[in-house]
C-alpha cells in the first residue's frame, strides 16, 4: 500500500487494493454540469504535483469498487494547465461508475487515480485548429481550448448536442475569446445555430461555406464513433492530409473495427516471457495462443497498467525489447510508437518462443 493511502482518512475505498502507478486523490468538488454529467476536481498533494503535469487532451484512469466489482474507467481532463485538475463524467445508460459518480460521489471522497495518459495531445505549434465534437467529446477539447486561450491561436469549434440544455461546460465555452464556437442541435431549433446532427452532409456544408477551414494546422475530433468517421472522411475528401487529423475514441469502435490480419502467427507452443514492470523483472512461461500478455500477467497476480482492455486507451502500452508480438487491434498507438516496438499488451500475443518486454521503457 502506498504512502498516500496511509495518510488519508476513513473515506478511502477500502475494497480496492492499492494499484501500482495510482495515487489516492481527494475529491475537492463535484459540480453538476447538466442533468446527466458532473465535473470532478481533485486536490493534488505537493509531493506528487509533478506526476499530474499533463498535455491538454490527455485523460486519467480512475479505479473504484462498486458492489464488490473493481471498475476502471478513463475520463478526459477538462481543466486548463493552470487550473485545479478535473475530469468530466457523463452518465452512460447502465454505466456502473458514471451512475455512481453522479449520485454518490462527494467532496472529500478518495479515489485511486492514474497519472495523465493518452496520445490525443494538443500540437502546441498549431495556430489554427478546427474541431468537430459531440456530447462529452467536448471534455479534452475544452482543455485544449483553455491552453490556447492565452496564446495567439484561432480555434473553430463545432459542437453537436441534442438540445441547448444538454451542452456540457456551456458557461466556460461562452467565456472563451479566441474560439469561434458553433453549436449544432439535433432536437431543437435555435436561431443562429446549426440544426441537425454533424453528418457527412452537414460537415461538407460547413466546409463549403468557409473554405478557410481547410487551411487549419490541425483537426481534432472527439465524441461518438460515427461523428469521428463523418468528419474524418469529409476532411480526407477535401484533401486534408492524414497527419493533421487527430481523434479520440471513448469506446471500442464498431464501424471502424479492424482486426490485424497480417500473416504473423501466434506462437503455437509455450513462450518464455520476461516482463519489466516498475523496475522489477518478472519471468514465466505460458501458452501464447490462449491469452494476451496482459491477461497472463493478471492471472499470475501481477498488476500491470490497463483500463479499457479494448485497444482504445493505450494505458497498457509496453515496449518489446526482444522477440515479436502480434497486436490484434490498435486504436491508440501512433505509427511512430508501433515502429519503435511498442504494443498494447491487452491486444498482444507472442509470436516467438521468447519475448522480453518493458512497461517502464
Ligand atoms: S487497456 Fe486500453 S488499450 Fe489496452
């Protein structure tokens, strides 16, 4: 158990084991944003302040035990660089953690929280940014907008919601000076705003009415998968290069789901595995076909980092130092990371009889 869990009082989640790489943070406020969403802010003790320096666009993973089940959920950071660290949680139908957080979480409670993670990062050199988001997809974008507010940047934000009452962070957004914000409401007509969902047709219309949007340095999309696909395909159709297009999925995709079909074979026998985790060497062998490396480590009682288990969040990233692995799905590592030997361990099986990988690299 880490030192911070010993320092804090009785509100700590006693049903959850203390996990490596997580800190016990006190909730400093829970602020209602809309009927079904809250902003959760955290106090960060001075001793670990440096752990929580983040790049706008990143997320935190939170661990909580509810009804005897340990849950891990990742939420984007919505705070700006000089604000108290905060995430936003929107209710998901039947979502155990989101429903609990909205109704039961209080100031003074303690949650286990990871360091900031994720590759959906603001390109700090970009001076003109265009963003298409919907619903809670605003969260990482708000952090980016706040970062750029004090720098000379032009931010064009198109934000889709059902109605004006379901807009998260409305008052924060309307205070922004360097951001030109356009709402699109699918179930309400509001004068001066767009009506309808951000479909391919709507995004095409938006761009055709202002071709300057094609001159942006970077494009950021966040929200439902369909919105991301719509914006991405329209931008590509207009000739925007892929390296300028960035997106963040909140769930494992259905429409763009793609299994790796390259000829590489999962090793048919037992693989000798060496894993470096928190500067410790772990050695074991297992049947590579049966389980991913993450599953094998969990089964043996080790505590490697992970969150979504679906190839989306990249919390389980590790570097292959020897041998080779087949990664079944990847929606979060960059091409550069893959080239450098990183894999998502929740998606990876060994393809060689020996493998060495490091979570610390
Ligand atoms: S745990 Fe999220 S990508 Fe592996």
